[in-house]
């Protein structure tokens, strides 16, 4: 076995890590953590350090680590048939079964699922299919996509453009012209703090209407949104947001993509975030929770309304010119089947709702009065603690102080992983669905210690 020092050296010399400060890492100023194993909600590194992972990897290991049923399904599939493609009507028992399992769980207007590898490529697929759809309908101008500031939809060229976070655009020449952004439904950060929640929703609607009027509805194909903003700060929408936004989209014949990469398969305590908020999407993006990240797999679920037009398109133009080598990869599909079965067998959607409610309640009780906690918010098994310099008047810390990162580092020192969200001083929690109430108590207790260590007397 290699020494940890040797691995750390090779890591710095050879490994280009995603979402990492490259120069600091190469210079050895940031930690290299080599993970060796994991079980339940805990991961363990090569130094034997055991950590409670309250972010489920990247909110993806929803069933928890070390599930033998999924590992065995993957192994059995690899032994029997590691790969065959899914072009021109080919498939495997696993991919056909998984398509049916997904459609059985999805909202009733959904018709088919196209498989990819990750959330980014699934959203790229969505945009291409929507452009194709409008071309078949004879609307070649109707192509722009509206996304929200603080939305996260991936890191590709179009999907990185859809993502509404500065770091993902800066120096990458993004966003591309076809992507335009509107107001984030982020009530706590509303510009006009005198607005009530209802007034703020009306403001978001007015902003959307104004954007559509400026651009012309005949140039706008779709609106994409996560049911709950994820990477942008873990922000549940203000009450009434989704019905109000959907009414505008319907009026202007603009399709809706629900990006359920984080919320799909139970994170909000319902199978889909769309069920939770009454979202009637034309496409749904799924990834992470589809396999609980035991193997890479994503999907674009297409509604019947779109499917009938896509079918017509191929009658007129020949086979759909869109395919990945690894679409419906048998190992990913086998992992997906085993994962969805496990979620059902262990009632994990219900557990996510119940334990998530306990997490949010306990966090409120423990930190709700802290002078540097501006807001504690969440839904299902998602929770965020937003740190502020002052609660009243609401004053944010200077970003350069990296308060969120300092608190998450202090929490790591206590043995708990929470994520410092990339924009704002926001501590994010998105644990596996198998989290217990006792583990919630540990997470919350240690979070209090970490917050107090960095912000002792209301810094
Ligand atoms: N959409 C949402 C809502 C996400 O949170 C993510 C990733 O975090 C993506 C899309 C992109 O998925 P991936 O990183 O698998 O490409």
C-alpha cells in the first residue's frame, strides 16, 4: 500500500481537481484528503479520521454509504454485461426496468426518460431537445432559456451559462447569448427589506414579466429552475412562488424544466420536488439520487406533450441526432434499480421528511437566537444556516473574511462535514436520508460549537 505522503505528492503533481483553488492546492496550502471507506452517514480517510457526512457527498449519497445491495447489483451487472450501448433500440434488462421505475414515480404527464451520465449533460440534453421541439413546431426564433440568478444547473457551456453564480461565468466567457437570467426567489436577500413574502413573490413575477416583454415571448423557449435553490444557498421558494411563476410561463407558451437533480427521489420528503410544490414541468432533470451516486447516471424525463412532437420530428427528419456512448450504461442502470428499490424497502423518502423536519427544528432551537445567524431555512432533508454580521439591520459579512468557510472548517474539526455554499456565508446541510435523530443532535450540537468558535460574542 502506498504511504499517505506519497499519495499526497502524486495528488499535487498529477490530479486536476474540480472546483478547487489550483495554485493553493499545488503549493500544498490546502488539504488533500484521501477517502478510504464509508458506511451509513460516515466517511473515513486514510489517516483513520471518521467524519459524519452531513452533505451526503455532494447531496447525492441519499441512501447512505456502504449499501451492499447496490454494490452487489453493480458487481453482478459488471460480470454479466459491463457494457452495451443503447443506440437504435438496444437496451438491457436494467435500463428498461429503470425507465419504467422512474416513470412509475414521476408526475403523470411524463412520458419517457433519456439517460445520461450526470446532471450537467442531462440539462444539455434538455436544452437541445427543446430547441429541436420548437424547430419541429416551426418556431425557429423561440430558443432563449430563462434561468435564475443563484440557480445551479451544471458546468458545461450551456449549463454553466444556466448556472447563475458568478464563479461559474467569470473568465469562461459565459453566459452564452441564448441564456438570460431573472431574480432568485431568495426572500431573505430581497433588495427591499420592507417587502412581505407575498410582495416579494409579486416582485419576482414582475421581474419575469419585464424580462419576457424586453426579449419578446416569441424568442423564449423555456424557464429552468430547481424546486428549492441548491448550490445557490439552499433556499426554499417563498410561499406561492411556483404557482405564480407557472401562470406567467403558461401565458407566454414557455416550457418549464424542473431541475430535480438534488430534489428528485425523496430529498424533500416527497418523491419529487414537483410533487411538493405543485410544479407541472415539461421536462424533469434527474441525477444524483437516481443511483445515490453509486454509479454515474442521469436522466431527462420528457413529458407526453413534448414527446409527441419529438416523434413527429423523427418521422420528418430521421433518427434523433443526440446520443452518448454511455447513455443508459448498464452498470449505472443496475445501480439505479437497486437504489430505487432500497429507497422503497427502507421507507427512506418518509424518513427524509421526518428526520429532515427534526433537523430543521433542532437547528432553529439551537441557533435561532444567535446574533450572527440571520436565517435558518430548509425543506425536507435540506437545511441552511445563513451567517450575518448583524441581524438588524441585516448586514452581510465582507466576502473576503470567508466566515462561512471558517465555520465549516471549525465544524470539520469537530468531525462533521457541512458545506460552505459558494456565494454568501451559508452553511449547507443535506445529509443522507438514513440519518437518525441522534445523529441530528450530534450535527446540531457541533454546529453550535463551530459557530461560537468563529463568532464568539456576535463578531
Ligand atoms: N443541477 C443541479 C440542481 C445540481 O445541483 C447539479 C450539481 O450539483 C447539477 C445540475 C449538475 O450535475 P453534475 O455535477 O452531475 O453534472
